[in-house]
């Protein structure tokens, strides 16, 4: 079956998408858990038995609660410096006073990545380390079935009230006697989302019909997403939180009884990066304040010391003991000792023994060689010492020996708990290796097939024979299917743990095995055909078409360097540096090529060029008889000098020579706009300077100028109607940013009247849809009614213009220069580099891909989830709507690669008259450039899955790569649909 290279590339990407999805499902499984909470729990362990005969401890029940009422105030995105730093003293005076001189204990709680809300709530209430896949599940939180503090409290008859983030209501349905959930994803709401929580406080605090009150405030997190941690809105919000904490604390103190005190817990689920986002592993994101305030504690005296560092997972076990509940069985946390350590020695030893028993039981269920674990050994030693202490205690020994032995046992327990917790925290999840392996095999087969197809796919015809019939009806295909299905049965019937691929229907599994077999047979058939063609002699080897230019060598070397760099965590954290280096080097090589074509090859003889091309055409005819295609790129190798003389006349010549240097200057300016990566992300940049409240006028001027530049760079190829729509749309963009307070109009003196900008944003959406609809109409007209390439080119450009307008709306104001420089560089390279140098479609595609990757980082993105601008998903939305929010967030994140990809299609379509297979070549090269890094990275990640930085560095990058594959697949499908020569057929 003959197919065009674009269709072949799209088909390969669809299969690769299946492999990536399967690999991701295996790499990010549901974390290891203990038995279901609904199974018979059995009796709690008694105190360790004394060594003497006939002596048995009579304490087998849960210790009584330490606190009567507990209030948990969770302030979303509460950073450490918001409480313990200068901002805490300035904006939270009451809390700061309680921390310094009150009856409280202060800690810094460290969270594990990913630092997003839903996994952090799970960690706080279960004490377990959530899996990384919870980043995706964060958008649609299912009910939590693991053993957790809320379920234990509900089962024991405690009455729980909740107000705040509705993620809690989804995780813990039917557990609250009263609740009021607020939408957590509508990040442009700073006030109502918190007022909906506070409005219940006065009424609830007066009541006595509750035991546990949970309040989750979202306003601070939303301010961070929209304006960053240094926003002037942060101070008033912290003051608001301080007044709420004061009200709760005073109310709890006034209602205390002599029997049991009350407890106020103040914490954050995660912190906030310097840009206001979260999800990564920077210190500002993983460290949050943790305060325990109660009259049961001793009043602090002396100077304030640095708060002790604890794990966020420690809260679940500590609150369980404080409320007199069993510790959640999946908890890997330790008891925060100062909070529960004010009791008698026997009670203290009982607390740590229960914690140690629970941790050792979890270790036994998840580690085959648990007896050799140092933590387990230490626990058994402490347990034995504890038994000796019990013996002395039951004998009525009240001497100093009993006290000293008790302190020794307590120290042994605490050391054992620390070691056990550390061992369990490293076992975040068991990898589904079988699903990973099946996905990786599909991905590697697709990559190998693409590499073997390069000569045919990039030939002058851009189409080739796909050997379907021989592989699909060969004995090898059926043997491979039989072997793979047998392996599948053996693996699925002998696997001890749950495997996702084994849970699929047998029909689906057999289909995947047939796909793997077909790909392997196709690869073998292609190799055999290549070897057969290589043995055929070439009758007239006059000219070699394998000469490599400096650009080709750079492209090959750059691709290899980038792929190899993915094996180092530091290079992944700072991947933007790799792309910056590659595009800078590319500009220098392009400068060299332009100088050579303008000065060294000035005396090129056109007649000689024509003669050589005739010889080349004859070679192509002879070679075609032997089933050997010659790359279409070779045509351009002989005509570059002629093209230079044709394109560069007068002043254009000097502009062309200066254009690489202009691009270098633009890239240098963009690098100073947003600091990204990890090592230098904390350093101030021009973007931080612009977004500060003192420079709103400068930001407004820059945004206005940038929007004007966008209009002049885009409108040149649009119809009159689209030009008017573009102008009105860009005006609406500025109005939207002014409405939400990012910029100001010249006649405005302040921005007190801040709104959500719903009307202004929807005004822009109307023009975006109008422009895209106009372009789509022209494309359909050219594809269905008349094959007019000019109409199609106009339609493509208008679709591109509509996407530019959408990007302008979603980009933050200080990032609008990124959009301007993107359009400017595209214009310069189109007119003064690619056409003068007569670059072939392969080179142009790879240059587009490189610049798209660089602009991904110029936007301020990185390989950390923290840099995803969630606020872009809620522009123009009154409430959270999942599909539009996900689309807008994805588009805003990948705007750089997307705009460069669509521009590539516009450019190659406009070159159709000179190279009818340019779009097919571009589609194939784009698919290949995406397949190489993702395939190699998946192999590297599989080998490094036990690396120290697997969850903080390699896993976020893997998610980015997976999403990029899905987006590239959609792009290549669009390329294939736009290929006007798709109906071209070859007669055998």
C-alpha cells in the first residue's frame, strides 16, 4: 500500500501515543497501600509483654484523647516566610505573638512533590506519600478509599464540620455532618472564596455539637497564581487570616473545660514559588508553617529559635493520638513529639509503641526482607526494652532506675520511628513494569520504523510502499503473536501485584500484541528491502547527493546533544540552557551561510546550475527504476547561490546579513525577561521588575506597544474583516488586563475597581472564534470546492492569526514581548534567511521545532509543574468548567511550540508551487523530531526509576514529554489534512 510520508508519520504518532499512554499508566500507578480500611482490623497491640512469667499488661485499648475539640485551619499556599518571616510580623501580629510568647509549638512541615492540593490533603489526612499521578487526578478528585483520619473520626462517632475547598467534599463524601464547599480552580476569585468560609464561623464557634472543625482557605493561593507572592494583595489577605485565627483561638480558650483542652492547628498544604505557582520541589513550595496552639502546652519563654523541621505526613499520626483514634494504617509519619509528649512516661511509651507497631506492620506488608531493615531491628530492640520497663512498672518500682530506663526506651523508639518512616517514604509506589515494557516496546518500534523510512519519506515523491501484506500474512507474524500472547498469559497469571495491562480485556491485549508483531515484521521487511536495494548497482553514479552542509551537521549534532543531555538531572532542570545554546549556534551558522552565498559564491554560473540539475534529473530517472529515491533536499543544494542572487538585491542583502544578529539580540532580551529552571529561578529578572506594583505604568506601556506590534506583524496577510477583528480583539486584551488590575489606561490613576474581566475576555473570545472560523471556511473551500492554494494559504494564516490573538489574551502582560519577538523572528527568517538560502523543508521544519522549544522556555516554563500558569485556564470563565480550563491551560503552556508549528504549515503551504511535497516532508520531520527524544527519555527513565531525583526531576519531565507527544500528534494530523497533494496516487 502506497502512502504519503505525512500520512505515515501521523499513523506512527498515533501508535506512539498509545505506547506513551501505556507507559505513563505503568510508571505512575496507584501507590502501594496496606489492606483496605473495610477489612477486619483486629485488636490493637497491647503493651510489650514483660519478660517474667505470669506478668501481663492490662492496657490493650487506644489511649484516651488529649484534646476535646480540634480546629484545623488550612491556608492554601501558606509559605514559611508568610508566618515566620518579616511578612508574618507585619501582617499577622496576633499569630506572631502567639508563636513567640504563647502556648504553642511551631514547626516547618516539609511536603513531598508534587506540591498540588489534592495529594497534599491526602498526605495530611492519611500520613502517606501520594503517587505522582495525583497531579493529574487533582483536577477530578475521586473519593479516598484509604484508611484516613477523617474516616477514623467518623467511625468513632466524632462530629466533623468542614468549610472550604470542595476537594475535601470529593475525597471524603458523607463524612461531614455539615459542609460548604467552594470551587478551588477559579483562581481569579480572591475574596468570595474565603468569605464563603468565614461567614459560618460565628455561628459554628458558639455551638457545642462538633468535635472537629476543618477550614480550608483558598484566597492566598489564588492571589499567588494571579499576581505572585510579592503582590500588594498578599498583605491584606494575611491580615484577614490573622484576624480569623485570633477569633478562633479566643473562642476555643473561652469554652475550655478543666478536663480536656482544645487545639488549634494552623498549616498549609503547600507553599508558593517565586512566580506564585506550585507543584515543584523548590524550598518555597515544599515548606509550610505548622502551628499547634493549645492551653495544654507550656508558655514559651526565652528567645525564639528556628522552628524544627518535620514531615507533612507526621500530622496524621499526631492528630490521631491527640483525638484518641487509631493511626491510619498507611501512614509513614512519626509523632510530632512535643505535641503529645506532656503525659506520664507510661503514656508516652504507649504512644510511640503504637506508632512503631503501625509502621513496622506497613513495612512487613510492602517489603519482603523487612526483618533486615534497620528501622525494624531498632523497633524490636526498643520493644524488648519497653517490656523490661513494664516489668519494673508493674512491680511498683518508682526509683530513678525506672525513670532513666523509660527515657532510654523512649529514645530508642524515636530513633526506630525515624528510620522506619524514612524507609517507607522511599517506597512511594511499585512500578507496573509490564505495562511500562509494553509501552516502551511500541515507542521504540515506531522510532525505528521512522528512522528506517527516512530515505523514502523525504524523497522527491514523498511517498513509499508500506509493506503490509507480507508481514501481516507471514508465518513470522503469527508466530510472534502466539509467543507474545503466551508471555502475556504467563505474566498476568503469575504477577503478585496488580498490573494495568493485565486488567484490560483479552481482546484489547491481543490487539496490542498484534500491533507489536506487525510493527516488528514491518521493520524487518523494511530492513530486508534496504539491504536488497543496496546490493543493486547504480548504473550512472555521476553526482553524489549525500553532501552535508554545516546546517545539516549542526542539526544532527544538536539533536544528539539534546537527547544525551536528558540522562542528567541537572541538564533536565536547566534544559532551557540547551535550547538557548542550540538556537544561538544555529544563528551563527546561518550567518556563515549567508556570508558565503553573498560573497564567496557571487560568481555562480546559472548555466552550470542548469546543466548539473539536468544531470541530477537523469540520475533520478535511472535510480527510480531501481526503486531508489533521491532526497528532494538535493535539488536545493545545487540552486542555493542562484536563489541568493534572485532574492537578495539592494538593501535586502545587508538586512539578510544582519538578520541572524538581530535574532540573537531578540533571544538575549527574552532570556532576561523570565528566569526559569531551578538553579537561578530565584534571581530577579525583568519580568519580576515589571510585575511589581511600583512599575505598573511601565508594564502598561510595554503591553500597549507589544499589542500594537502584534497587530502590525500579523495583519499583513489577513483579509480586511480579519484585520478589523484582530484590532478590536487586541484592544479587548488590554481592556481585560486593565479590568483585573494588571495594567492601567492613561486616564486611570489607580486600579481600585478590580473585577474578574469576564465580559472583556469573552469579547476577545468572540473575535478569536470569528477569525478562526473565517480561516476554516477558506480552508474548506480550497479543499472541497476548488483546489486554490492562495485561498488555502489565506485561510491557514487567518487560523494562525486567531491563535496569536488567543495567546495574547492568555499571556500575562509582561510576557507579551515573547509573542512579539516570536512573530518578529518568524518574519525575519521567512524573508531574509530561509528563502535566500533556499533551505529545504527538512531544515526549515527542524529550525521551527528548535525555536518552538526555545520559546516554550522563553515564556517562563520549565520542567517543573510549578511553572504551569493555571490562571490562564480561567480567563473569561465564571466558574470552573473542566474541558475549557484544561484546553486553555494547555494552549497557554505550549503556545510557543504550537505557534511555531502552525507557522511552519503556513510557510510550507506557501512554498507548494516550488516544492509540492514540502508539507509531507515537514509533517514527517516534525514527527521524527518529537519521537527521538521521547523514546530515548523513556528508556532513560526506566533505567533511572530508582534515582534519588526520580519524583522531583525526571517524573515532571516525563509528564511534559507525554503531553507534548499528544499535542504533536494533533499537529501532524492537521498537517496531513492540509496536504493538498493527499490524493496523489502512483500507478504501479
